[in-house]
C-alpha cells in the first residue's frame, strides 16, 4: 500500500468501492471499467479515476480494472485481510442493536467486548459479546489490545469517557452521541448523528429537486 495521505472525501469512498467490488467478484465479474463503477455506485467516473490514482496504477488503459486484484488491494488498504476487534461503550437500545448487527459476516470487524454500568447485564454475554463494567474498561482495552471503540452513551458522560479512552491508548472512536468530544491529534473521531442526518435529508427534500447527493 502507498503510504501517503489521501483526501478525506476519497477515504470515505474506499469502503463503497470495496463493497461493490466484492459484489462483482462474488457474481463472477472479471473486469470492470470506471464508467461501469460510476453507474453502479453513483460516483462520477472522473472522481473514481482520481481516487484510484492516489494509489498508483491500478488499472490498464483499454482494459479497465481487474476485479479480483482491485478488491484484494482495497481489502488490504482497509485492513479487511485481518480481523479488527472493536469495543462497544454503552449497551442501551442502540448499543444492543449494534451488538446484534453481524459486522463479521461480510467484513473483518467484530465487537469483542462491551462496557456498561448496568449491573443486570454486567458479567453476562449478549449476542456472543462479554459485557464488562465501566470500571474495568481501561484495563480490558489494554489487555485485549483494542484500539477502536464505538460509544453509544449519554452526552453528559461523553467527554469523560473519551478522556479515559485516550488513557487506554484507543486510536479511533465512532461517536454516536450528539456531543462533539475533544481528543488529542493522535486519536481519530468519526461522528454519527442520526438525528442530524435525518434533519438534513428532510431539508434537502424540501429545498432541492434532486434527492441524490
């Protein structure tokens, strides 16, 4: 893999490319053009070619892209060729839904540990995932060498929890709370605000003729 920084917008499209390439490979497709990819994933072909160019020569003029080779390349780029263990912080309604979602079925990611303060579920196993008390979070994250976590906790404790995650050497946080946590530059935060996304969708429906982003 080429070790250089790529634009954030490109990085966000990589999983889309990988997922569709897996679909093509499973359906027996051998090669694909940027135009075909464009029509399928609704990203213009010039953007696709530019995105791919950040990683060097991935295709051949007049031939297009070898589906299996490109799929394997993005698999390695996204670390899908190795298992990534993830922790869940907060096992409420949303947390339980995420536990029930089988990340590992089509991706090499799995929630391997969850943390909560609810004594009724601490010490139990839900959807195959052991539930630990929040008091044991730092110790367990270090022991299990987990560097990626999902937080689905009340906003009032989001920052304090983030501070503890930094202490546990976590490198990535998927934040489902509306609170924007502050972390050092060594930690990457992805914010997922479902309410905000829905409100944005409703706004676009009322103010734009096209419903495509």
